[in-house]
């Protein structure tokens, strides 16, 4: 009798584990890494039908090996109408690893910024991500890194259940750096006349918002797999 009881108990436990596992639909699935032409390594995560990089892009070269112009001067940044990148506050030593680079849209538009096999997401691909996560009103919380190590308080309802790990890498508008700690804003591949689209995730809300910025702006880039 005791032997039969133990077998039944083990069977029930196994079934319980299987049932509990089947309920976890939003946990990130880390499968691979990808390396850019500079040798930077990025983790990847599957979210729904898409595969995203977990870190912001930080390459200083296009995927054909050509160097991307580095622009630290604020006046030059506001006047150029050609590709360029910078580090937040021009500090690659402290901020490159965490935040990646800020690129203007002209660099995005070359089609050579992402590693081969990857690309800059279109507005439609961002919308697919948000829809999978329950809509634009709640997607931000599921994408943000938790806690206040990088995000400033309150980092509203940040769960990072996707593993996307959005960070408040800030931006560069009209040559000035701003929004570190408050804002993660990433380019879309789509432009519109003199500007281009991007999506913003903020520290004080779970909502993601569509924005429209001058192509000279310096914003983060997240890549999606082809």
C-alpha cells in the first residue's frame, strides 16, 4: 500500500509541474546571441513570433565594415544631414556598455546599421510586439528593466516579463543630451517627410507612445531578426 501511495504521489507531482509550466506563457526564451562587426555581443529573446536583441545597438561600423562618423560636437550634430552616431554625454567608457549608441536617422536609413540577418524594425513590427503584449497601454511595463538601478523612480509597474530589458538610455535633440533615466526611445525604419517615427517608453507609465522626431535626433536602436 505504501509503495502504491508513493507512486501516485509522484505522478500527481509530475502532472502538477507540467500543468504549472503550461501556464507560463510570457516568460522570455533566450536562445542565441548575435555579434556585430565591432565584436559586440547581444543576447536575443523570442517574443511571440519575433526575435529581438536584448541590448541597444552599439556598433561604430556598418555591416560592410565602413566606419560610421562619430559626432561629439553639439553644433555639428545639429547641422549634418548625413549619418552619424554618438555616446550619451559623449561618454563611451561609462555608458556604452549599458546604453549603446545614439544614432541619427540618416544612419538608420542606410540599411547597413544592423548586423547581417537583422534590421531596424518598422513601425508595423513595433506594433506587432505591443499587440502581443496586450496593447500600447500596458506593453511598456512588460518591456522595461525592473527596479531603479537605471530607471528613475517610480519605474511604474516594470516587470520585464518579456526579457526585452528596455533601459532609459536618453536621447540627443538639437545637440543636447537629455532624458537619461526617464526615457527609452527607439527609432523606427519609417520616415515621414522631414522626420521619422520612433517609440518611447517612460519611467512613470506602462504605456508606449508613438513619437515623431527630426531625422537629426540621436536615438537608440533595437534590432529585430529578418
